[in-house]
C-alpha cells in the first residue's frame, strides 16, 4: 500500500489493531511523515524505551489500570519502532520477532508442550535456567556471569551476578570476611576515578547484596548497609 492509502486506512477504520500500529510507523518514517521520526535510529530512541518501561512499572506499583493500558501502548509503540527500523534495512520483520519468541517459549516450557513433569515453580525456574544456558551455549560459570548485561542498573546487575554465582557453587565466606572485603573496596573506591570507580562500586554493591541477612527485612537491611558504605567516600 502507498503512504496515502495507509493514511486513509488509519483515518477511516473503525477499530485500530496491530496492523494499524505497523502502518502508523511506516507513515511516520516515510518522506510524507514526521521529520523527527525519520531522523531516529536504535540509539537515539534507546532512552525513550527505558523511560516508557519505567512508566509501566509505576502503573503496576500503583495498581492504576488505566495508566497501565496507556503505558503498555507506549512500550508497544517503541517495540514496533525498533522493528520498523530493521524492516527498512531488510534484516527482520515483526513476524520474525513473534515467531522467535513463540518458538523460544515453547522450548522453555517442556512441562507444558513436552513430556517433562515438574513438582512446582522452583523446578520450573531451574529447568528454565538450564535450557537457557544450553540454548545460549554458556557452559562455564564465567560465561554465565559475563552474560549478565552491563546495561543493568548496578544494584540489579550485582544481584543477578551474586545469584548466579551462588548457584554455580561460589562460596562467599563468612560475614566477617565479607565485611572486611567491603571495607577494603570502599577505600579503593574513594581513591579511584572514572570507569575504575564504577566497576569497584558495582563490586561493592554485589558484596553488600550477598551480605544481607536472609531472615531480615532485605530492603531495610541492604539499605542500611549501602548507606553506611556510601558514607565512607
């Protein structure tokens, strides 16, 4: 369809659907569309994707159904935008994205689509991690830890790494040794600069997560520890 035909379709259809959203992006990115939308690439709209995701989280946390519907729409728009950019280059389409995620979910739910029996949620999660590790060919613990995205916020990345490391059999030692390590790290951070400081801070937060008492209030306990550590530099 031409851009004019796509415009007519959007303006006259009684109800919009996913095809309408795809058509909207084609219009916006066309020569007859919006100058701003034409100028964008994956990197320039990266922050918008993150911001819209946080707004979905706000709607979930406040249990605001109307806001959730709206913000999910904004996230969906961002997804279609990224797909449109790749479709223009001929790399993949929305059909490819959908096909990929459906195939992946079928593969990672063998207890639903196969003959695997599970005892509960815990076993489901263990199987998921095993299948994901096999699928990504991350055979060593180091490969699994290095695969945790560096783009995660520091605390989330530290938590993910600590959890994977513990599952991999890493012994973090007793609390006294951990506390000593953290104090030493705090001194290194105070003297470090730039990227080195950021890496050391991530390491410190990781160890703080590990040190949190399992039977205590995790948010309060971890918050108290982090405040104490940050105050040292």
